[in-house]
């Protein structure tokens, strides 16, 4: 059983099904509110609601142009990605796996390919990165990865072979992804360090925080037990040791009080 299935099963055993999700919270069949630090591996970093991205999806569906051909929304997605990186012109390609996107980027520019993590790589000059892999901040797009390639002659000469595994998306999905990128651009202008450090007095016993991302201090061989300990307290953390948990933006500091009162046994 992989880690994600493990987490899903353990949530179900304790709390039943997830009935709804809002912001950083999951609401269960047993009427328990869970604080979500996993956030679908970062896909739900803007919250579970989707907001205007879902509206764009519905509007595109109403148009009926749902095939895998180019539409107005194809251009909107590329425009949104370019705006994310300050208007720099890049060609955008979509892949069904992270490895395909990363390997395609490396095939174009071996030494200048990077995976983008919002609020984390503050020292990176993205203008120097030829190929950027983006995981869209949209909860139900776990099999969608965007590769943004700087549009220049040298990169273009390598593209044909590099992007053979790209996939086509329907226009409603392109519309939702474009809006999610615009939502991220807006969030980048409002969410700041002051929104993350307010939880440090508790969480820094267990994690090293870099922006909103939490890297475990717990030893790897104790980590699964730590996941279960947090889950018993109503806190859902990343089940994958190498993938950071995420500070729950908008949650009251009190959500971690239970962890302070019930420390992980290794801390006793």
C-alpha cells in the first residue's frame, strides 16, 4: 500500500468519509473537522474550494467545446503562466506525470530545469531558468503537470523530441487551470511570512518551516507513527516523508493546541 492510500484508509477508519472540504479543513461523516496540512501535496494550497476556477470550468462546459483541440482557453493558460513569471514569454506544454514533465525539461535544458514551489524559492531568478515545471494549485488535477519553456531559438531546436509525451487537455480543464494560476498570482501578493510564523511556537518542535512548507524533524523510521499520532488529534499531515506538509492558511492557532497538549511520544 502506498503512503497516500495508507492515509486515506486511516482517515476512514477513524472518521468515516470526507463529506466536504473548505479552506484548510476537511469535514467528516462523524462530524469531526480535520485540519489539513497535506493539502493534496500542494494542489490545495489555495484551499479546497477552487473558487473562480470551478466557475470557469462550468462556464467552459456550458459552451460545449470540450474536445482536445485548441480553443481560446489554450491561449489563456499560456498567458497566465507567462504572467506568473512576470510576463516572460514561454511556451506551455502539459504532461500526465511529473517525471515526464521534468525529463522533457531536462531534454531541452539539462542544467536549467526546475520545479516551481510558490513562496519557497525566493532566491531563484526565474528569468535564468529555461524550463519550469508547475503543479497547478487545483485540488483535482493530480495528473496534470505544466512545463513552461523559455521561448528562444536554442530551446525551440530541442522541443520536438522533448515533448513527445505531452498531452492535450479539454478546454474546460484549460479554463480552470488558467484561473487557478491567476488565483495563485493574487495569493502571492497577499500571503506573506507573517501568515506562516504565527504557528512556529508549536510546529517548529516537529518541522523545519520554509515559507509555508514544513519539513519533518522526526526521524524517517518514526514518521509513519507521527502521521498516525497527528491524525488521532485531528491533524492531517503529508504521509510522504520527502514531501513537506503545508501550514494551514486561515486556520486559528488553536488547531495546534491539541498537539501541544498531546506531544508525540518521542518528545516526552
